[in-house]
């Protein structure tokens, strides 16, 4: 199949590319980029006029809960990838807190085999410890051989610090990335939202920022002690930002991500007592939100992910008993554009959402170089849309952006040159 994209603004941070021109897609690859590829018109099976649209490398979401296997009533591999495509996400990293947990080579192989026909490239983390119980390391080498590219006990920190240290020492030798969920579970116990003035006003048990900060301190200290790289997931506090910034200055190989909901919303959203605004880490205060934005500006935080965490409307119905988590892939680009307007350039936002996460994970994505897979998002950065949960493409509806008007609109998503979403 051949496609010619005409008159797009071509934006590729991996090459420092920002130009108006054409992209020719052939056999699932980017075959040519130029100012005017008129000579390719006759060869193209489809010519798409992209005037007013930006063409960028497909987004790479490095923190996604597919709920597959075992929790597919919330989401599954294929519905998640449909939501991904609708948000311009062409590569995603699945977290391992499935049922059973992703702790065996057989489970990794089975997931990746099924993913071959999905609407996004699926990569997976595997568990650091068996069953994510923090008692015994998994067979890291076997999990790598089966296809895992990263390790995490996501949802809980690795309970045993000695095992964490062993994993940090082994993982780099195998080419695996440790992705750390940073939390002191004792400090967080019983909390439903950020501990602060809003939680006190509402009379709701809070999770102090110290719960995340103590967890971040442990992970960073452990990585530094053995000279290992580490990736810090879903950063939400000013304190964690300051620690990550300090460790980077010291020369420790640490990368970090945050999520659009921490950039757009604060704990004030919880006053509605709506569980769609409950996630872990929780929405924090305005000082934390501003610190995250500053950290994206100065490079302390490297990437923007979603922590896409689907739950059913029934599960989310009761504010006090609902599980934590919100969906985010379909809204991620537009929520980031909205939150970071006037703060980061369009190229810098694409870099945080595509090129940087691909580089952190060591995957072939995040670029429009000739010869690369034709994974492309076409979007209108000046468009706007209002988020209607009932019109989203996944199984679940628990978006914290419901009713919000977001900047930007995804028009078309290509995966290996195939159109997997079309709203042009």
C-alpha cells in the first residue's frame, strides 16, 4: 500500500525537522520526505491533503494498563489499542499488574503474539518479583528472551529492598529498563486523595506527598548505590521533582515521566466527590502542578505518559470504595497541548510524548526518518473538541477530562502505513 501525505507541517524532533512538505509511505515504511513529492502522485494509492495538519511520529505511551489478561471486562488488548490509535498513540508499554501477573515467559509470549494484529505496537513490562509479592525475583533473563523490554511491580513498589537492588544490578546487563512505582505504602494506607487543605475541608482521608517522596528517595538511592539506570513512573509531587533533578545533577542515570492529568488538574477536582478523579498517585496541589510543568521545561522530567487505567462505571460509582485510576490514551496529546500551551513548543511536546519515551525504552519508534516504520499521527494543533466519555473508543469511560474542551484534534493515525484511525 502506498500513501502520499501532501502539504503537512512535518515535525520530527529526532531529526530536528520542522518543515511544510510531503511524506510518501510505501510497504509500511517512510519512503521519502520532501517539500513537494509531485513525482510520487501517480504511484500513490491514496493522496491525502494535510494542509493545516501537523505530521509527527506516532506517540509512545510508556505507561498503560491493558487489563489483559484477566480483567478484560474493563479493557482488553484490542480495545485499548483502538483508544490508542484514536489518540495518536502507535506504541505502548503495558504494565504487568494483570491477572495472573505478567511474571512468566509464557504470559509474555502469549500477549505479544496476540498483539500482532492490534492497532498499535504493544511492548510489555514483566514483573520484578513473582506475583508482584516482593518475595522472590522472577527469571529476568527468561522474561527478556520471551520479549519483555522492561521490569516493574507497578501498582506496588518492590517490597524487599535487597531484591530491588539485585534487579537493578541485573536489568542493565539484560537490556531491561526498571520502571519504578514510588510509594511508601504505610504512609499511603487508607488515603483516598491528596492530603492537604481540600481533603481536610472534605473530611476525606489523605495520602501525603511524603508517601511518594519517600518511595522516590529509596528508588533513587538504590539505583545510585549500584550505578544502575532507573525510570521513575507518574511523578506527581514537587518533592520528587526536586530529588530527581538533584540526582540528575549528580550524574545518576535517571529518567522520569508525568501524566497529563497532573498537568491540567489539582485536588480541587475532588470536591465533586467523583471517583473518576481518583488515581494513584492522586491529583496534588497547585504548587506540585507548577513544579511538574517547570520540570518538563528544564528536562528534569523526560516524558509524558498516561497511566491509562480503565475501570467500569459500576466500579467507579462510589467515591469512597472505587479503585484508583483513569483512562488517558485518547486524550493524552490534546490534554498535553492544552496544559502546556505557551510553555513548551509543539516540537518539545512531541519530543516528550514520542521521541523521548522511545529513546528511554530503546525501541524503534519516535521518528520519521526515511526507512522507519510509517507510524504517524496527523493532528490539527489549532482544533478543539469537548471530551464526551460516551464517544471514546475503549471499553471504560473513567476520564478525568470529561466535559473539558481540549486544544488540538487527532485527525488520522497510521500504523506501519495502514490507517488505524481516521477523523479527517
